[in-house]
C-alpha cells in the first residue's frame, strides 16, 4: 500500500534553497519569517496545524531524509524529551532567543551596538559569514538577518541530529513552533 | 455497515503533538488531526496496520484489539 503524493511533499526543497540563499547572501535569511508567520496564521485564524501537517518544509525534509533516504536510526525517544516540561521550556527558550535577535537588531539600529557579521550555531560556534554580506545595507537589517539565520541553522542542526538518532520527525515533538501552534489550537477549542 | 477490522489504532491525546506524521503515512487515509490538537483515526477506515504507530515520533499510538 502506497501513500498518495501531493505537491507539498516536495516542500523539503525549500529548506535547501533557504539555507543556500543565506549562504550566498545573508539578507535572504529574512525569508525565514515565512516559517514564523504561516504556522501562526493557520493556528490563529484557522484553528489548525495544517502548516505542520502539510506545508512545513522542515517536517517534509526530515521525513524525506529519515524515511525515504533512510538516514534515521529510529530509536525510541526518551520520555523527558517528549514531556511537557521540556517541550514548553524549550519553546520559551527558543522564543526568548528570537526576541533577543529583535532586541540586538534594535540596539544596532539605534547605534548603541555595532553590527556583528557572524553566524552563530548552537549559541557558541561562530562562523565568519562576512563574504555573504552585501555592504551598503542598513546595519539593523543585516543584524536581524544574521540572527535569524543563526537561529534557523541551529534549530536545523538539532532537528537533523534528532532525525538521525530517533524517528525521522522527532524534532516535531519539541519544535517550538509546533508546540506553540498546538497550544493556540487547544486554547481556541477549549470551551 | 461495513465490518470493522479486529484491530485499530488508539491515540494517547496527552502525548500526541499533532504533527501529522500519522496522517501522512496512513495508507487508508484514516488518520485525521482534530482541532489542531490531536490525531484520531476514523474507526470505519482504520485497519489496524500499525504504519502510524511505527512512524509516530512521540510514540503516542498503539494498535489494540477492538473492544
Ligand atoms: S513541528 Fe515544527 S518542524 Fe515539525 S512540522 Fe511543525 S513547524 Fe515544522
Ligand atoms: S504522528 Fe503521533 S504525535 Fe504526530 S499527530 Fe500522529 S499521533 Fe500525534
Ligand atoms: S493503524 Fe493503519 S489504517 Fe489505522 S490509522 Fe494507523 S496507519 Fe491508518
């Protein structure tokens, strides 16, 4: 028995395009905001998780790499990783990081801080990315791009590690956006 | 009414993260995400094949004998 294939099963290509574009020019990192806005619109307006269920490029990427390519070891995830404490804790941490990016961009925009043209992976590993930065751009615009690309790359690395060790879409269990949209949907339907 | 299969998928709604992986893999198109909150199989369509349980990253699905 074979599952039906739909156009959205190929959205994993967007993950590759996104990280490639950001590698060429960091300003493309702004496109990552699509992955922040769309799931929220689906959840708030539609009260559904259609973004996760169909249109998330990362979800599709993990499925393709883990199941189709067969890179996943498919181990059982430990209970604490699936637990509410970790899921909500990680969500708060992740969004705190996101708001910190906005704050740092504001500092750069207000000339309180100078532009840091580095991509930071896993909040510690700094990669010089200055060849991708086209000069002449407003510094806060570039700062936000560096920050968002760092966050997207960091979460992609964690998602890939989880895919390799546990089941293909294990990242989705504690994905901050997935947790947030499920929380919104549950709240919407709670009578 | 069509005869129900002897086994069916049962979702633990407390653990389910509504990721939709089960919807994607179900060959019978029996799985649905309800209110963006949890997965639930359509009883008349589920044949208890266990594909969903195999793929669920949260291990929220068990295939059980129908009561
Ligand atoms: S849980 Fe996160 S990674 Fe998974 S499908 Fe939803 S938004 Fe995408
Ligand atoms: S795969 Fe598991 S966690 Fe995801 S929606 Fe289905 S039952 Fe829920
Ligand atoms: S047990 Fe098989 S038929 Fe039933 S919901 Fe899961 S994948 Fe679909």
